[in-house]
């Protein structure tokens, strides 16, 4: 339980405002980023360090500094350059030539590298990856972290789905704590260590893990094991039992909660940082986010019932209704896509399978989702987070009610 690692990092974090008990707004400072990043904040999901469809020259067009936290899975690099080569080049910053972005590393992502509990054993954690099923031991994981030199990294965890036996869940907590100590003992200088917390859908195990991890001298916490089969209804209690036992002054990062409602659940429990594959899935499907970013409309009568290709949270730009639509995705949106292109053009690009469609959609969707986080922060600072959350969830219920009675239902995706 050495404290040398957390004291050698230059990450700084402070909570600035609270709303409705646990929801909190803070500031995360990383020396490489151009300005402090306000939390709750989104980590952009990446493939090998870059967002799936956004090239380095377009990255600066995203809101700054909000877009400067990049989530990276060291496992993505296993099929490419060797760890030694990455180390020789100087780590991820040098490799990708992204010097003013903060890299946040943890083994899993929610698209390509999924935890595979059956294959894990006491020596290491198993993952389904593009290179097949892999067993990663703490020492191997730490070699990757040392060569990549991310600003923040989470210790190796044994994540299990919600339906495993009590015995298996308990073993996952024991292993995760053991590996945490091993990772800390092996950890390189620099890079803030986030201790991994698991515990599945057992409140007792979640609490035991949180308490154990909270005893270590580390920079923050990574909450794993969510988005693996637990229900939306049981989640708030599980999240609360974790954050209750964590020191307030340190940041909490969570994986596996990516939909807007899930983000709101995490924020309500006091989580500060989120990774999300929502943007990626929307973009791949040809969807663009369109929900209002200011105060959520409460009035269900504002919802048009026959807007084909839309569920009023997002629109499907593949829908034929947009073929001649010369407006931007969202009127007034400041993103590169909306400033320069029309719905009709993106509809055309999708129809002819041009990758520019995904590039333009990812730019807009990232911009819009970062705006959602900004709205959350504003609500917290104004002490009205609970109201904001309620309105958002209610507007969704209203939309679903309207959609259910709509004959164009088949054209929508109700994710
Ligand atoms: Zn836009």
C-alpha cells in the first residue's frame, strides 16, 4: 500500500459543487490538457487512441477542453506494434502525436474488449478481443501501461456479469483487490492510479470491495462490473453503496454506463467520469442526436407524433424524409458538421456508403453528447440536478408513449 504512486502524479481534482446529496461538479486538472476539465465529464471512446471516425486534424474542431480525455484500452494494441516499440517511441502521446490530450487506460472497452469471466482465473483476467480470447496477468498489463504512459490508468479487475454465483462474485472481489496491490507494486512513476472496484450485483460485495480499495493510497477509483446484466432498477442502490465508502475528494470513473439515462444514474450516485460507446453505436447506425440541451421540455404535446425517422432524441438520417432536407442536423449547433453540411447531404453519403457520413455524424454526436454533460454540470451548479434528471427521463417516457401509438414505429430504433 505504498503511497509513492499517487504522490508522484500531477493529476489534480477538486469537487466544487453538490446537488441533491451526491451529484457533484468538479474540476480535473491534467498538465497535458490546455485547461482544467470540468466534471461530470465524458471520456471519448477510441480505437487505438483515436475516436473511431475522427482523424487527428479534425479532433481540434470538438469542444475544448471537454473533448481532451481519451479512453484507451491497452489490449487494442496487442495485434500491432510491440510494447517495446511503443515504449521506444515514447508512449501514446508520441505515437499518436496528441500532446495536449489526456489518456485514460483500462483493459476493457464496451465494443471490442469485453471481460470474459469464464476464462479468468486466479492468475489473470480474460477478455474477448479482436485477437481472440486473451488471459492478461497483472505483470503483463503493467508492462503495457508502462510503455504507453497514460495520464490515468485503472488496475486490472476480474469483472463478472450480474448472474454469477455468490462464490464466483466473491472470488472476483478477492482477485481484484489482490491484483490492485500487485499493479501498484509494479506501477511505473507517473500516471494516476485508479483502484478498480467490482462486486457484481451484491451490495455486500460492492461495499466490501469499495472499503478495501478506499484503504489504498491511490489517486481515484474505477468502478467496474456495471452494464453486465444488472437491471436499471437495482443499479442506483449498487452505485450508492460503492460511492458511500469512497473518499469525497478523489475522482470516480465508471465503465459500462453509456446511455443518457445511465449517465444520469451515475451522476446521481456521485460518479465524475464516464466512458460511453453510445456515440459509436449511434454513428454506425446512421443516427444523429437531436434532443434539446437546455431545460428539458416537459410538455408531451410538443412532441410531433409523425416525424418519420425520429424519436425526438435522435433522427435516423437514412430515412427517406431527409433526402431533400436542406437544414443542418440541429439548427444552431456549433459543430463542424452542422455549420457546413445538410441532412440531405449526410443522407446521400449514407446511401452511397461513404465513410464521410460516419465522420460527420461522429463529430456532431460527440459535440451534442458533450453538450449533454455541460447541461448536467450546469444543473448541478444551480442545485437542480434532480429536477433535470426527472425531466429528462420523463420526456423520454412521453416520447415512448407517443412512439408506441405511432404507425411509423418500425422505422425507429428505441435504444
Ligand atoms: Zn452539430
